[in-house]
C-alpha cells in the first residue's frame, strides 16, 4: 500500500513538472503569431504543425477521459486544445485563399474525419471498457511515434549541412526534459502507452543536442536561397517531441539592395558632365549637356 502511495506521489510530481514545461512549449509560437498579426499575413508559415498538435492534444485528452484518474494529463491537453485552436483560427484569418482552402481540407480530414472515426471505433465497435482503453492507448502510441520520427529529417539536414541553423538548442532541450517528465508520469502511473512514446522523444532529443554540440562551431552556414526554399519543409518536418507541444521554424526574410559604386577619389562631383532632361520644343527632342570644366 505504501509502495502504491509512493508511486502516486511520484507520478503527481512528474506530471506537475510536465505540465509546467509543456505549458511553456505551447506558448513558444506566440512570437510567430504576433508577427502574423502585425503583418496581417501568414507569410511562409504553414498550419500543419499546429493542426497536428491539436489532433495530438484531442487524442490524449480523449484517452485520459476514457481511462480515468489522469487529471494532470487532462489539464495540459485541455490547455493545448485551446491554445492550438487560437493559433489555427489566427492562421485562417490571415492566410491567403489558397492556404486557407488547403488548411481547411487538412483540418476536416484529420481533426474531424479521422478523430471522429477513432471515437466511433473505440466507443461503439469495442464494447469492453478495458479493451477500449487498450485500443485507444495503442492508437496514441502509434501516432505519437510516427510524429516523433518527423525530426529525423532535420537531424539528416544538420548532418548534411553541418549547420545547426535549423535546430535551436533551447527548444530541443526543453522538449527532451518534457519527454523525461512524461515518461516518469507514465512509469509511475503504470501506463506503458504514455511511457513508450516519450522514450523515443528522449532519444531523439538527446541526438539533437549531441549534434548541436558537434556542429555548433562548424562555421558553415547554409546558402540563403536554400534556407528560404526549405522553410516550408522544416515546418512540415518539425512538429512535436512529446505528446504535448509544438516546435516551429522562423522563415528568413531576404532583402536585396542595389549597391552603388562611389566615385573615384580623384573625381570632383562638380566637374562631372551633367545630362539635362530632354526637351521636346518644336516637336523635336533636344538633349543639352554641360561640358566638363578643364583643370
């Protein structure tokens, strides 16, 4: 009995810290959406990371509700659903027509049709409550693991370019700690469906931090053109590193300026030949020039 009480206490501690870290991770995209609000444009940002995060939160919230005795899992995923819904609503508000249509199709397919089909299967096809929890739990595991595999594209890019421009250390660090917290929560709650995905998350987080340590001083920078062209790929590749939270990549705004060569030192601007505006007197075009003064 005392052993069970210790497990419950430790699960609560890990769950509380998991809530705090995941809360901060959920708020990470706030600067991005403030930028979208100020510019009244979604620019090169995509809705995919936020829609996947919303789907993940909805799925874990449904799992916690079916399973019961998972208050800390309910609190953070409820907050995640609210925050991600706000992000997606802002995206719909400021997106172009084509992006809005594409995002709407994705939302209907994933967060309406797919999620509804999971509810129907687990609620009406599977009759036993214990089997419902098991089936839903392993669905959560499968989806979370598949989402965890997405950052492997960024890992491959870091190795290829020998640059950590695409992989901020702070985000990798906090998402790794988040995975540790939720693994501890699942372990002491004796819930393998929560623990397993976060083992994968912890492993990938450690790989990212090790790569950051290896390549942070490499001095090699990716070409600006490639950086801009790959911004959408990054946004599609980096989504979550735990059942809770989303990461993002800020696109690069490239401005081209026209350079003007200065006059040679020996030239006096006042002595340069001046070309006057052409006149059209008498229907003819006349161009007058002021001759250069001799030295």
